C-alpha cells in the first residue's frame, strides 16, 4: 500500500511591519513603505485635518499633500531614526503645516468658485451633502473656540486630545519635553474645560 504524505505545514503568518521598520525602509527610498504608512495612518491624518480646516475637501487634499511631501522630504533629506513607536505624530506635524497652506489656497479658490453659477446637486446626493455641510458648520464653531487658545496650547491639544497621541508622542512631534506638554494641556483645561471633553471633540457622524 502506498503511503500518501500529507503536508501539514501551517501557513506562515507574518506580522505587519512596525512603524519603526517602515520608517527605516522609507529612509532607504522604499516607496512601498510610504504606502503602508498611508494605509495605517491616512484616516487619522484626515480626521486631524478636518478638525483643523472644518472642510472635508480641504482635509482630503491635506492627506494627499502630507504623504506626498513626506516622500519628498525623505528623498531630499531623510530625518533620523524614529524615536517613538508611531510615526503618526511626525505625520500630523506635516499635516498641520499643509493645513495652513491649503486653507489659504482653498479660500482663494472658493472666492473664484463663488462667482460661478452653482450647479444643481443630484437628488440622490442631497442627504449626504446636507450631512457634510452640517459637519462643517459644527466643526467651524469648534474651530473658532479652539482658536482662542494660544498657539502652542492649541497645537498640543490637537495632537493629544484630537489625534489621540500619547503625551510622549506629542512631545516628540513638537520637539518639547513631556513636562511642557503636560503643562500646556493643564492650562488649556483651565482656560476652556469644554474644549478637552470627549463629548465636545467627538468625531462628527
């Protein structure tokens, strides 16, 4: 009788690369590493950008420009090794700068578009358009309140409370000691307690 050999070898399951590994690969010019970082952090960058700009379309542009400019930075002058477990803090600092640039550009474009006749929206999309407009109006109100904080407190609050970074990650991203981050958050809470409540800053539906 012929013995039949059955391969009982379990499939090899590889763990996803850590941000440290992706960062090091990116420093060597591996564009696939950027794609993996995009898949991992694009949603968080988008949420952060929307809260910064109160505009869905601008937030989408911020995501694209954040990762594009990250690639350009690594090609031109790669930063040193990643000092914290996640690259998100570094990406959010890039996104913050892109928000400033694209918000100014978007304002100029809106001024031009406002002079054109508005097209009739498709009926099937009316509910989605209304929801997006409601989200943008709500976030605009939150943004105005946050803008009352001093800039350094505002940027710290955005990274820790909005983006969910740890205080250590935020300190690394901002280039300040952890104690400075704690002090800024403490002052922000004293100035505007509602600004750091989870209910007030929850993700729009």
